[in-house]
């Protein structure tokens, strides 16, 4: 009988995914869901044939240096790969896979929710009835927000998620603009009625709402820098469901504090799970909406991610190229 690969899973996954892993592989599961320390990750790599990490695990060069001879695959439970030093892994002959595509609609839903939540003060309003005892009813001038119909939405990163956000935003009457490393096809532009801006600076200066939907890479670190944030109109809103590192968080907090932006909604943070105390204070003042990284948090999405991880592992150990292999050209 063929020996089953030893698969170390770093976090708790949905029951259906863990059960299937136990059926197919020699799977070591994380029953208490506590994040593994760097030393624990290093120890896991000395014995594993496959590591299944998540966004909370930092698989850097120092950890990879401890990899045993059996480690052949890192099957990331997530679309983003910024938690893994992919080049170091590839240099050691370790294949890396991810789970692209399955989070698109869920993340786009959450992005659209935040695009609505900030101008229309939804999160703030939702606290009034449970928390306030002196609400006297409807008033024509109380807690007024901003209309989003007819406003310009600037999407930073027009990949799968950016395009899914654009489709939703069009239905709400927003005008779609975008900046991307590469211009999308004329067919997609026509379908989305999207205006392309080669210059991010020029786009930012003209937008009413900016949605960050690009991955975190060395090239996108602080892409929305203090200088670029200053280009935004005072009435503009910023929404980020991508990665916290894409925005200079401290500069954003200072601008919100000074009233130089109308508001922001963040589902991701630069130093997760730590959240900048300035942002927490601003959230209490209803100047920003903060969510605990819920963009892809649906039962269906997590199960789909797990199924992709399983397919990648099974395909690899059946002697074929896994469908979601991360290639050097993608870095």
C-alpha cells in the first residue's frame, strides 16, 4: 500500500475539510486553533511532507531553512501568498500552491457592503437603537449620510475581485474607474463601462470612493502612501478589503483625525491582529468602520478553499502538476 503523505495543518479548518483530509492523508490537525509559533512551524517542517498554512503563518526564509528532506509542498489555505517566502521555497525545490478564485464573490460582497456602510453610516446607525435610550424617532436632519448613486468609484487592482466589485457597484449606479498594473481587455472595460487610469495619482484625485483590491507585494507596499492619500478629495471615502500593508495606515488615521477625509472602512490592517490605536479611537468616534478580516468569511468560501487545498495535494502526490501552482512569474 502506498504511504500516505504527512500533512500538517496549522489552523482549525471546517469539519468537512478536516474529515476529508484524514480520509486521504496522514493529517495532523490543529484542534485548539491557536496560531503556531515560528519555532513550532519550523518543527512541523522538519517532519511534514506537506504544510497547509494560512495567512496568519509567516513562512519566511528562516523557517524554510529548517525544512526536512520530505517537505515537497506548501499548500496555502488562502489566495494571497504574501505570508510565504515563495522564492526561498522554490529554491529549495518545494512547490507552493494557493486557492485562487473561490473567495472572489464573498470578498466583493463585503467590499460592496463597506462601500455602502461608510457614506450611509450603516454601522453607526446600527448601534443607535441597542445602545441609545434617548432616540426619539425619525428626523429630517438627523444623522445624514451621503448618496452613493452617481458617484465615482476608483478601484485599485482590477483582478478577479476588482471586477466583481465593479459589477456590483454598477448596479448601485456608481461610475467605475480603475488603475491596474495592466489594462484589462476592451471587452471587460466595455462590459463594466470602466475608465482606465494609467496614473494612479490622477485617478485618486478625482474619485469619491476608493476601493483597494490589489494583492500585497513589495511593489504595492504603501501604494496608497501619505503623499497619495493627500491627493484624495476631502469628501472621499477609502475602503480596503485586500491587505492592510497596501495603505499607509498611520497617514490614513491622521487624515481622518484631522477631517481631511470623509471616512474609511477597513477589513484588514497593517500589523494584524494588532490594530492601530488611532483607528480604534476613530471607530469609537464613528469616523471609520473596522471589521475583523471578514472579507472571505463564509462557510461556502472556507469549504471551497479546503477543497482546493485537497485537490492540490492529491494531484501533486499522484505525480501531476497541481492546478494552483504558484509560478515565479506570479511573484
